[in-house]
C-alpha cells in the first residue's frame, strides 16, 4: 500500500492501521530495532516492511489516496 500525493493529511489512516505501519509526516520510524528517517515530510507514509495489505487504511481514506 502506498499513500499518493493526493493525500490531504487528515491522518485517519494512522489510527486504523493494526500493524502501526503508517507514520505521521516527518516522523522517524523504527524497523528491526533501528531508527530510520521519515519517508515523507508532506503526508503520512506507509512502511512497506510493516504493512500486511489489510486495506483498513484504504477504507477510511476520504480522498482515496491510498493505492496498492
């Protein structure tokens, strides 16, 4: 799953993710015990290694900016 530039940064997807794979813009993420720089400064982003494609985020996105 990928959040496109159509995102309005409402952040609804972040709380819906059961795997904590979606992060706020500009926020570092942790993977395998290591901190990593944010993948986006503009809108929430999905860490692919943590995402299981459950599509919960897609269901709550008001502008359909999350794609497979």
